[in-house]
């Protein structure tokens, strides 16, 4: 059995997330996803639109995901690879090289991002629309 591991915030779950999870799941038999907790995101300076429990619920509903667990700190990755007996660690290509230190425990891969979609861009569009509506309402 081949186990694959990835991490992310997965806020405002979109087709880019689905495609990444689908490609990661295709690399093995089980896909483990560490979802960043609200506390960890706060430490990273990230603000999410959806709370942790809602993001986990969406991930658990995704047919490509086998197991979801909390990502609480940067340092937990080596322990998680060993705890879950991971064969492949995968992330989006925007993280290229950042997790090569796990290469002694498992294969590390970086997959291309889905073009023309990002959570940050979606949040920016929503903010811009809200701003325009406020101007129209006066």
C-alpha cells in the first residue's frame, strides 16, 4: 500500500484544490492531508474565511482524501511521515525545494499548480466586489 501526504490550509475550497488532491491521490492508494489549524494559520499571519472545522469537513467529503488530521506547526512533518508510514510527500510547485529535507524518509514531489486560480485571488475578488457594492450603495 502506497501512502501519500500533503498539507495545506484549503480555505475557500476550489477546483485547484480538487485537481491537486486528485493528482496526489493518483500517486498512491491513500491520501493523508494535514489541514492547517486556525492557531497555526494565525502564527503564519494567514487569516481564513472558513474555520478549521469547516475546512476539515470539506476535505473529508472529497473523494480523493483518505485521512485528514491537524497541521499545528512546521516541525511536525518528519514525525507525521513516520507516524503514518508515508511513501510520497507531495506539495504544489510553489513550495519547490522547501521539503527536500524529507527525502531520506520518503519520495518528495512538487506538482504544478492549477493555472488561473488561487484562494488569495478569490478573496481579493470578493473584497473588490464588496468595496464596489459599498460605493454603489453610498
